[in-house]
């Protein structure tokens, strides 16, 4: 049957659930739900020109694309095209239709360089290269069996350090915003980003339906946030850490490891059975920390780049 592409709509439940189903089949290491997609669609910053797309055939969603500009970058014209087709519906032209619609949208909004994450598999990489994208850096997905695995024992914080939950900052999350902004700026990336919009961070991160302030752990030094491990959950049994980092002034003290261990133990106690995270392949310190926890690599993505015009 004919494959068609249209915009994902926040009020179209079948599209939202179909989008989530395709993403889970193609990329099972990422937490996504219909509600999280609807939230992203309605709360993404307008400067991102966010336009998620779905490819439909046989009465259902068979492909998806997340399309937006990196509006947090000081360098304009950086676009993102992440296309995933259900493994059972490949080679029907859905991916090509999605890429074409995404590139036209981003070019119309001033994009000059496009970035795409592609699973490190021969077919996916060949698809990206046929569309004039070239490979750059890579990142690992890592998984941990919380039900049957053995976590490192909990450790008492050193003198002057206190562990708190993210939910303890519910009245004023701004200190966590500042810590998130500093650590994100130092993450390995093709595009430099800078969080400066607190209100946008509240909408897109703090109030995100997958974000769990209760399972997020924060290490305080002399009463101020110095390291954290931010948690998300899918409302079922899957838990993920989406950012773990330490303020520059406190690195090298094991505070990120302390916070992440605290979060993992509380996630397991709350009944979560699978833990996921991700690391740039060049981020040796965090890869070492995650191996210490028992995480194993369960997938790899390669970042592909295309210059427009």
C-alpha cells in the first residue's frame, strides 16, 4: 500500500501511540510514551521549529522522524533529523519520504547543517550515506538489569556532602537548572549548546512527564548542588538516567558516582527492573563509572552530518 507522511498531532492518540510503538521497536533503549511525545510537541521552544513526522501505511504508523533546530546553540542553522522506521516495515520508502520532508522543513527555517543519529548497523549506515550524510562521532546505549544485577553498596557521603532528592527542590528548582546548564555545556557534542532560558527548561525538562524528581539524586557540598543524576521513568518498569554530572569546581571527588548510585538503589527499591543510560564513545570517565555499576553496552549510534546548499 502507499506510504504517506504527515505531521504528528498532539490530539491524535493513534498517531502518538504509533510513534511511541515504532520508536520502542527500533530503539528499545530510549524511554518514550504517547504522553511524553504530546508534551514535547506542545512545549518545545518555538525557536526549535519542532516538527515530528509520521509515515503511515496499512492503516498504522510505520516510521517516525524527530525534526528540529538546535536553538540553544550560539551558531545558527544547526538542524536535527532523527528517522526511525519499524524493523518490520523497512524498504518501503518510508525513510526516504521522512528524510525529504524533514530536510525541506529545516531548510525553510534556515538550517545549513543537519545532524542525524543512525544505529550502527550496515543497512542504516548505508541509508544515511545514500542521502549524502557523512559519519562523525558515536555514542553507546547501556543497559543494566536492576532485578537480577548487583549494584555497588551504598556509601556514606564524605564530610561536608549531603545527598538529597530532586523533589526536595520542587519549590525552587533554579539551582538544579544552573547545575544542568554547566554540566551540559561540557558534554562531548558536535554542536555547542548553552541553557540560558530557565522558563523553557522548566517546561521541557523539569515538568516533562517522564522526569522523576523523586528518583533524581543531588549531591550537595556545603549546602549547594555540586553533582546530580537526573532520572526518567516510563511509568512501568523502565528507568533511565538522562544526565549525570558534576560542577567543574567539584570534579574528581566521586560525587557523580555517589549521586548515581543513590538514584539506582532507590529506583530498584521502587520496583524498576531495567535501567538505561547513554555515553559518547569519547566520554571515558562516564563509561568507566557505568561499567563500575554493571552497565553493559546494548547498542551504538553514529552521528551523521550533512551540509546543505
